């Protein structure tokens, strides 16, 4: 009986890019929830891959390569493999466990990554990123993003290059269809996605949305949501297990209040 499942009867909005949402959508369905996919970021391949290929061909000039996201791995590694693969002397790092797993799937056995919090600050705190003076470091990322990682490494004396692996854009959605689905919960995994949503909403819709429980994967997103007027914010870990655990706990509390 699906009525006995932990998320039964809940309409849960997942705003991740569609390509990254499938495992979470599947888990929510297995727990009895109804997943409403409403991607707030669109990830697309490069229109011109020459700069990425040129960088991949001279990876031997670098001592450290940082992949900023699973998409950076997904779109960056094929170009690297085409150029002959990762040099044996190159250290590889990433911000989160999902990116580390994506690298492992490409056969990268040793990956420097935080183990508790998954953000640029946590990566920068690791011992391997302290003594970087005069090192050449490349950061694989989308065509926009925070500069904290590169700026901090430069301040420590490193020579930093960025290389764009994919395009990020804001999808154009009809929010009336989302309201028609009667959402109970909203899940957001980046500040950029949250602001993209905000720009889609008119003042009346903003009032309705800020009344929904908002599940976020980082305190930085929670802070942005508070400034926008969200009333109920639940912070989770960045991985699916943390989000699902918080959703289950919230659903149980809600049922107990009825």
C-alpha cells in the first residue's frame, strides 16, 4: 500500500537540471511521493569546444585540476580522454561527493574532496590546497559561477586558469502549471536556481511560494531564501540521502500534527 510509505500524498518539487534529477525522482517515487520536475537550470553542451580541447591537450602543464561539479566531469572528461587522458602526475580535486563519484566512474582512483561539507570553502580548507604557491591549477566549470575558489588559490600564490565545459542558462517556465500541480514542498540545490525561480514569479506567486516549506542543500541558499522572505526553510546535506531523510522527518511531523 503506497499510503503507508513515508512520503505518500506529498507533491514534491525538484528543481535540479533534468539530467541530474533522475536518481532523486526515482527515490521520491519509491517512498510514495509525487515528484514534480521543474528544472531551474538548463545544462547544455558547448557550442565551441576548441578552448576546452586546447586546454585538455596541455594538461601536462598543470599540477592540479579541480572539477567544480558533476557536469564539469561529464562534459570535461571526454575532451580529456580524447587528448590522451589525465597525466599521471596531475592531482585531481572536486567540491562534492557526487563529482568524486563521477570521476571514479571515469577511472580516476584518487580524488581530493571534502568529506563533511561540500563547498568551495571546505575544499580550500584541505591540507592539499594550502601550499600551492607557483603551482599551475585549472578549474573545470560551467560558463559562470562563484570566483571564491580561484581567487583564494591565486591569493595563495597559485596560477589559476578556468576552462568552460558546458553552458548554464535559465529555462523559461509557465509557473501556472506548477501551481496547478498543488506543490507541498520545494527542493532547491543552488542559489542560482533560487534566484531563477524568483525572477519567474510575479508578486502574488512570490507570496504563495514563500509559504511553502523550502528544502535547501547549503546554508548559503538558506540565507538567500531568508532575504527573499521564505518562512520555513529546512537545511539538508548536499547528497540525496540527506535530503530524503529530512523530507521523511518533515512528512512524519506533518502527519503527527494532523
